[in-house]
C-alpha cells in the first residue's frame, strides 16, 4: 500500500477513535459544545504532531488564532480524559515554564500504531 493511502487510513482511524472516546465517555457537566471542541482540537493536534510541531499552548493558540485561555480550556479537558499527556518544560526564552502536550500513547496502542507512526 502506498504511503499516502496508509496515511489517509491512519488519519481516518485516529479521528474515528477520538470521536468514539469523546462521545462514549462524556465528562460530568460537559456540554455538547465542549465535546465538539475537543474532537476538533484532537484533529488539529494530530496534524501538528504529524508535522513534528511542538504541542504547546503558544503554538496551538497561534495556529488556531485562539486566546491562550481558549486553547487551554479545551486542552485541559483532553488531558483530563487521558487523550493528551502534559509535560512541564522551559519556555522558548529558557527562563520560565511552558506546558507541552503529547497525544497519549494508549490512544496509539488502541490503533495498533506505535507513537503515531
């Protein structure tokens, strides 16, 4: 199978799995709008991950033209769900801290693909 077809199928499977995880396991007091935002955010984060872009609030905010608090709200729900893992790193200036995210390895294990490959 060509790489392009394999990539297309993997993207479709990933998005289907995310849809299932979010819709089948709603969080307490979560609105349908919040779930829709989470589904869209995971799609964007997966694309960023495949392009080897760091998943930081700054990068996410800039790409989606959201405020940091707007991006943070949805990302925090994805961390709470276990779809993203969070690591504290030094910011780009090297002086403060930043939050960097990674798509959960368990999500890729469910797909049968190691770390997004």
